[in-house]
C-alpha cells in the first residue's frame, strides 16, 4: 500500500511534486523558574523517486522563503513562517534518486516561537479510541499542559529522585503538544507571569472482563513548587514517513538531544540521513544494482510527534505510580 502524500509549496508556488517524508526538529531548555528558551527550528524533506520519474527542482540556497506549507488529504496541514535551505544531499543510482533537504527557520529573532509554525487548519483524521478486548490489559496514557492529549508511548529514565528524563510519543493532534511549550518560549519572565504550566502525565489501566475495571495513576512534571539547580533540556520532533524510523532507545534519543547545530548542520544531517536510509543504504558491492528499488514509499499512518526532556528534576521527589481505583462497567 502506498504511503500518504502531501503537497509542498513555497510562498504559494506548487513545486508540482508530492512528498511522503518530512520532519520538524527543534531544541529547547526549561530553567528553575519554568522559563522556556527555544532554539532555531529546522525542517527536513526527503524526495525518493525512480530514475524515470520527474526531475526534482531544488530550492535556491540564497532564497529566503516567507512561507512553506505542507498539506495532505489526511487532514494534516501546517505552515512554516519563513525558512532557508541550509544543506542538501543527493543520491543518484542507476534506477532511482533520493534527495534530502534541510531548511532552517528564517529570522526567528524577530518572530515569537508561538508564531514559527501555524496549525490553525490542521485537522488530522484519526480515531484515538483504544478498546480493551479479549481480556487483554491496555494502558492508556494522557499528557496535559493546556489541554489533554492521548499518548502512544511514554519512556522514562529514573533515578533516586524520580523521573530524570521522559519522552512522549503521540499522534500529531490538531494542536501539537509542543505548541503549549512554544506558547511561552523566549518571553520575558521578569514579572513571573509567563512560565510553562505543569506537565501532567495520566495513566489508565483498562481490562475487558465483565465490564471495564480501571486503575489510574498520575504524576506531575515541573509542578508549581518546581526547583532545580540544572536547566532541563529537550527537543521536539514532528515526523512522517521514513523520518519516523527513529529508535525509541533512550540513548539514541540522547544522541538527538546532544546534536550541536551552532557551528554547522553536519551533525543534524548525519542523524537525518541515518534515519531515512537505514538498511536501505547501498554499499560499494551494491552500487551497480539497477534491478531492485529502495525508493521510500512513505507511511500509511499519520505523522507522529515526540517531545523528549532530560534533567527534569534534580531537587524534588517525583511520584510515578498506578494506584487501583475500580470503576463501574458503564463509566
């Protein structure tokens, strides 16, 4: 089955090409007062075509595009408020071509982080109902900042104080989770009025047997009494297609967190290239292959969002638990 496709336009100009693989990536920090500082975001696209398909029109390195739009038939639509091409890698084999682009958000110093991306018309077509069937237990996770969002997977690293790092992997909601973080990022917090709200993680254990017995638990990151002697560091990713090929291994995620983009984009491009190529990457022994294809067909599922935060608690005890609370079958 072919993967989902999206139109990709620059300043309203349709490049007459569809894309199936894209990623947004940016890093941020949260200090002891829950003040958020967001770094410059990056956007990457992978074109993957058989050699007899249309030629790829490369964007201009010198051009600062005012608006980039991604739109799909699955309800996904978002805009990037200005970007410039920073790096490009092209693989041309006898029978196929791959092109990896990396864009840097343009002039972010004059634009508030909450305006970097526009999700006003984003209406993803998904159903998050997860019924418990065949007497199998199902753990439902929800994360809440300004609103509650259902989560696919939670990864935590723990120490004697509780959770020292956490990752949320969730579907791309109409308003992404990171929008709540960018809403208060890079804002003067001298009066203490602008800071990140506590992040609440909720768990529900569902089991289908003579009705639904639910066990619940919750924990709070960055509570109102938060006090830390280290700044928490994090990154956020919105990915589709082959860019979702990031292993949910804690130490792999730490590699993404430690990417240094200040001097050049090589470190980020290395991670992007490894993600989109993986075991499809050719070697010296397969360079002459013109029979098999490794064209990336994209994903049949919707884009996903991941938020990873490290050093989240250095001075307070974090409670992470599931305590039994039975509920009536009809609840």
